[in-house]
């Protein structure tokens, strides 16, 4: 029951507060607080020996009621074991930083994330190079059947789209350069531009972009799905290194296939350019002779070296993103998207380095 003094109100709790009795206790305390909004309230819990989850909620409500400081609610003689069950007061939210601070904090976090990713990617590339080196010196056996299967899926099935892109690129270059060269009576030299552009730049570059969107995404999705299904953990359990078992065959297949696809793109692109130059009264024989004078074997070799590098880069990024996939189907989609975008960015960056070093 309640007893009143001049300055404070006291209420004694019963022995048990459960879902069956908490409603009555809550009504009593609410009535007491409404009757005495400015008086301090003392809750005597000396008899309280048992509470369930509703009782904990009741005690939490008592200790966290918003009242004036001079009319606070005080819980006394509460058993220590029961007091430990009451959640603590949540921290007071801090004021959001100014927009200027938020901007710089965002830049700092983004930079930190990129540096962390570079470190992780560097360690992964070390494992890839070690796996390739061990393969070259004969310390590691390669499952060539899987390499050729992946090469078929990544290469042979990609031939139609690569031929289409290469053919259209040759036509576009020939038209754009031919219209300008026609004004100066130098249409014959368009063959020079087509040959150099296809062999050194557009052939390997466009093929790599198509390969990244088609095969790099597939690598990330395949390995990411295996990661979600805990197949990667199973490999570790059996003592198998995922880099040797999953990544190495894809690296070798990509490095084998992409140069071959680049050669096809080069040839079909030059053929498309030659067809366009027929409109400008340049025959196939004239185009062929001019092309031989303009293009050297070094241009062809540079394109193949680029394609080899692009193949390694695309496969490594796709596999790495697959191995770092989180939980759930959404993570597989995010890894796939990230693999494609990252691969295209690095393709352009690497192509820029090659252009600067070989020009």
C-alpha cells in the first residue's frame, strides 16, 4: 500500500511481477504519478523476488520515466540479480557533424576503404602469381580438362559477340576517318589509321571490355555462389587451396582465350574498314598494300601483350570479388557488378600505361 510524507510518496512492490499481475501494478503507478506530478516517488522493492519479461519492462519504465529532477522516481532495495536484468539507459545521441566535416569524413573513409582493398588485392595477386609460377616450374598440377572447359565457355561462346563488335568498330573508324581524309585527298591513308588503331588499341580494348562484362561477371557469380553455399569452406576443410583449385584454371583460361579473341577482333575490324573504303574507291589490294607498309609486327605484339594482361586482370578481379562475397543472394549480385565495373576501370588504366610506355 501507499504511505505519504510531506515531501515524498512511497509505493511498495509485491513479491512477484508477471504478465498476470503487471497490469494492476502499472495502473497503480500510473495513477500515483498522475496524482503527484511534482512529488518524488520512492519504489520499495524489498519484497520483490521474481519477475518475468513483462516485469523487466515494468521496472525499466519506472526507472526511465520523464519527470522533473525534484520529482524523480527512485527504486530502492531491489535485488542485485533483478537489477542486472534491467536495460541501461541508451546513450544520448550526439549532434550530427557539420556538412563540411561530414564531407571530409566521407573522403577519409572512402580512402581508407580503397587502401584496405588495395592491400587485400595485393595479397591475392601474390597468391595468383605464386600459383602460376609453381605451375610453370612443374610444382603444381593443372587440371587442364577444367581449363579447356572454361576456355570453351569464355572464349568459343564469345566469338559471335566479339566478331560483331570488332566488325562495327572497323566500320565506324573507317567512316569517321574517311570523311575527314576525303577533304584532303588522303583516303588511302585511312588504312594506316585502321590498322594501327585495331592492332594496338581498339582490338584488345574492346575485346577486353566485352570479356569483362561476359566472363568476368560469370567468374564472380560462380565463385560467389559457391561462397554463399559454403563450398569454399568445404575446400578449406579438405585441405584444398581455393586459389589453386578455382582461381588458377580461370586465370589460365582467360590468358589463353583473350589473345585469340583479340586476333579475331583485329582481323574482322580490318575487314570491316576495307569494306567501307570501297565506297571511297579504295580497293582491297590498295588497302592491303598500304596496311603492310603502315603496320609492323611490333604493333601486333603490343596488342597481344595487352590482351594477355587484360585476361589476367579480368580473371583475377572476378575471382577475388567472388571469394570475398558476403552472405545472401544480394551479395552475389553486388560482387558481380563490382567485378565488371572494377575490371573495366583497370582495363582503361592499364591501356593508358601501355600507351604511354610504348608510344
